[in-house]
């Protein structure tokens, strides 16, 4: 990763895009789960939580569209050598004639589709859920074609694994981050049962996502280090990977604390104190996941250890 302003801007917008992508997926999942509880009904005690999820999804999707467009613009500036404010002249050529530009264009198209799926209002229909799933896959596939996995070639195993890694990480992070925003609206005595059932669903879904994150992450890390663990301490890429792994481990620890300790206590007691504990632990886990997305952006804009190792 370079320390010039353009490179820093690219890394920053990549991190923001990853965060926004996660928030969209998390908000959509919470919308689906709360809709199953009929939380969209005016008289439902969980309506405030459903409204947060329903409104948060489109807002995050708009942020994702803007970040992906900004990243495409910055890519045009980097490839054309033009100043950032004058990169518009090269935008179309980069977007349609370069591998990285096409990748960003695909991700941008997917983010627009995701915005359309999340902005329909009301409970999510089967059609909108299907559209959101396709859109999420398009976004992840576009992003995987931009990073180091693209070195293995288009439609390669490395790109497929990276696509799955991006989807799983976004789902896990989105569940946690969106949950930290939505769950406080369910923190009332009347909505306590909704809170317990929703957190249980979140925990199960996050566990599945984590399994895929770990499996695909191990593959990506092994491919990145090129069989030499020495690059972990000898390169900026390795340092970023270590930071990411530590943040993932911390997020896993807080998630396990909620799943195996705080949530069972809440299920037994349904007390306000235990509800606060679950929500506060999730907030800390959300901070860890935000850090994971930043570290991932740094990784994607750094020279991989395998290249440095020769």
C-alpha cells in the first residue's frame, strides 16, 4: 500500500464500501426476520426495530453506490494519471477497457440493483429477496475481480473463493453491525420476546457465516503468503493480515460470549439487565468487525506476501 493521497483515498473508499455492503445485507436480513414476526404491523411492539432495519437498508445501499462510484472514479485517475477532479474523461475507457475498471463497474451495477431491492418499502417480498441475493453476488464477484484473487485469472478458483469470502464476511459483519443499530429499538419489556428470538436467529446465521469466513480466509491467507510464514512479519501486507486476524479473533470471542453466555441468560430471565448485556456485547463485536473491514481494505491495496517472497 502506498502512502500517496490517491492510494489512501482508494483504500478509504474500499473500506467504506465494504462497511456499507455489510450494513445493507445485515439490514435486509433483520428486515426479513422481523417481518416474519409481523413487526411491520402498526400495533406490533417490535415495529420500531423493523422500521430501523427497513430504513437502514436503503441508506446503506445509497452509501454503497456512492462509494463504488467514487472507487471507479479514483481507479480512472490512477490508471490515466490525470488529477482526481479531471479523471472523468477517462472514466468510460477505464470502466469498459480494463480489468480493474470492469470489476468496479460490475460492483457498481450490483450495488444499484441492491439499492432497488432494498428501497421498495414495506415487508420484503420473495421477488425483492431474490433480487437482493443476486445483487449481493454481483457486488462480491465484482470486488473479487479487483483484488489479489484476480491474479489467478478471471473465473478462477481464487476468485470464486474470494467471492464467497466477501459474501460471508459481509453477512457476518452486517448481522452484527446492523444488529447493534436495530436491537436497541427492541429493548422494551413488550418487545423482549421479539428481541430474544431475533438475536437467536442472528446468532445461528452468524455462526454459519463465520464458518465460511474461516475456511475461505485460511485459503486466501495461505495463497497470499506463498507458503512462507516469514512474509507475515516482513511486509506491510503481512502486518495488515495479522491485524485482521486479531480483530477477527476478538470479534469471535465477543460473539461466543453472546451465544454461549449472555443469550442463554437472557432467554431464561428476559430481564432488562441481560438484554442490555447482549446489546452492549454486540456493539463491541460490531466495532471489531468495522476494524476487520478496514484491515481488509488495506490488505487489498498492499502487495501480497507471495509476490514479495518471489
